[in-house]
C-alpha cells in the first residue's frame, strides 16, 4: 500500500495507472493474479477520484515480489494527463473475513443470471462455499473497451476459503482491480 499525493485522477484512470505501474515494475505484467485494488475516495464532478491525505494505491502481488515493489516508492506517475506521486510502501497480509467484497466483477456477461452462474462455477472449481450477493450492473473500462460488471459480496466464508478468494479473485480484469476481493462487514440475516 502506497500513499498517493497529487492531482485528482480522471475518469477511466485504471488502465493508464496500471500501465504506469508496469513501466516502473515490468514484472507485474507477468505476475499471475497481481493487480491494483480500486482506489477509494470521493468522486469528482467529472467522475474521477479525488486524491486526499487518506488516498492509497494498493497493489496485490505475490509474496516473492514484495521487496521488488519498493521500486515504486517516491515515484511520479502520469495518469491520464494528471501527475501523482507515490509515498513509502507498507506491507499488508490477507486477513480472513467471513464476508468479502469487490465493487466490480466482470465475466463479460451482461445478464445477471448468467453472470452469477459463471461466478458460482468459479467458486465451485475453487472448492469455495459461500453465498453470493450481486449489486446493480455498472460498466467498466478494460483494454478491449467498456464491459458490464457487478458489485459482488461473498459471505458465509470459512477462514481458508476467505484467504483463497483474496489470493485468486473472481472473473477477469484483475490487473485493474476487477474481482479483487477485500474483507467487508459481515452479513447476517435479520431476526
């Protein structure tokens, strides 16, 4: 995780940001399951993300690349015509959580029923047992253009399943944060 400073990020900044990161650490292009988690923050009127003192760039990467990721520290990036600077990096381990969430997961399916069937199949292949909750469809920009995506929560996870899902993710587009799951508040049924 790296602190961010500089100009607000423009809309559809994810691929330009990933390309800038890959310019500095080219190994990320070949690192399976490596990706940049969605940057959280207030939205700008144009649909970008405001950079605040709490903004962080979080890169999911294999354990054997943690040290080499320090090459990103204090680097300046040009992202969609905007300048941002990275601060010092800190390491975060995956922590088990009964509920995981990703604000956007894509399989290429626009139909929610077919989308959920693909995700359920992925969970089955991984041997993960959990309940899915799918939000309203959104569109995201991938290298091939705009594609449909859905916010997804997986809850009722065992510890081992939670850690496995955090390492593997769901769907495609993971380099730019699609399908990267992070711990979320637990979901319980109302009495």
